[in-house]
C-alpha cells in the first residue's frame, strides 16, 4: 500500500476513533492522522495475534475497522499518558 493510501486510511481511522471516543485531546489534525496510521499497524498486529484478521493491506471496510480499533486503543493510551 502506498504512502498516500496509508495517510488516507490513517485520516479516516483517526477521525472515526475521535468520533467514537470524543474528548478534549492535545493535538490537532496531524496527531489524528498519526494515531490513525499507527492504529492501522496496532490493529493489524492485534488482529493477527487473536486470529481475527491480519495486516491492513488496502483501503477496504475490513481495513478501516481494523485501523479504527487500533486507533481507539492508541487514543486510550495517549489520553492516559497525557492526562
């Protein structure tokens, strides 16, 4: 998957994660994208550990769900560390 696809997937995942878990977070648009991109990696890793998925391989509904779950995990950790 190209870098542009990772950025788009990260943006979508980050926005959905913040929509699902609203709150006041330090950081803006760039942090949202970075949490979403990292969430795609974390979601793919966690999914492969438990056997319900694998690495994110393109922009699809499954990839977005995996990335959003990973982004939610990272957003939760980010808030605990920063809070």
